[in-house]
């Protein structure tokens, strides 16, 4: 079972409870800065146009092509807000909130327009997009939960390191899905 299959009923429960849900998709041009080439093999680092360091991956999530869609069980979900990120060839955008040049994806503004003050983060990859999204979330003032049994990383050691770094940051709470259920899904039944 893929992570997306495991997450689908959980995200559905979140939607059913009336919470906003946001989906992000990498949506890269074919010449994206993070893509490996003969001179920049997978795992190496390059500088992007904002001057920051970018890790090189195999080409992935090329806009409109197979692999850029949401994973199968989620593609027909009606999320409240969709973010397509990494759309500029010269810039990486790991965070759901902003690219490496600190240009907003619109998520911060959208969440604040909806008076959202708390975010719950699930998905991939723990040491890349999850980590950078969580860091930006606290930077932008959101109480932030990262659900450790609902995230997956590319590299196990790097993922553990990222989780430890997040754990040490005030404002980020690492929790398990059963805690999320208690905090956000079962609260109504106690409001007699
Ligand atoms: Zn990417």
C-alpha cells in the first residue's frame, strides 16, 4: 500500500470534519534546476538563481506529464486549495509556502484569509518538502503539526535528522495520527 492510499481515508476524515485541506504538486518545466544531468548527477548540489543551494534529483513531476498528477487515490479529491510549485526553471521550491527566492505560492495569504492558525502536515518527502514547509509554517506564525506516521522520506537517516531538527523547534509539534484524531476530529462530540 502506498502512502497516498494510507493517507486518503485520513484526508477524507479531515474534509468530513469540515477542515480545509491543501494539496501541493511539484509542477516543473522540463529544464528545472533540480534535475540531474551529465554535469550534475543525482545527489549533487547546484546553485539556483536566488543563490541558494539546490539538491539535484532525477527528473520528476514535469508539468502536465505522467507523474505530475496527484497520486491516484487523491486525484479526484476536492481539496480546498491547490498549489503548483517549482514552476520556474531556475528556482527550487521545496516549501509549500514559498520558493528559494522567497516568492509566495499564495498559501500563507490564503490560509490567513480563511483565519487558519494551525496546520497539519502529511506526505512526502520528510527531509525535503515536509521539512521546508514546516519551517516556513512556523516562520509565518502557524502552529504546526508534523504527523510522523503520515510522512515518508527519500533517505532514512536524512529523514530522522530532519525530524529531530523539527522536534527541537518551538512551534513545531511532532505527533502521531491518533493524536491528530483526538485534537481535530473528535472534538465535536465533547461539545455538548
Ligand atoms: Zn521537485
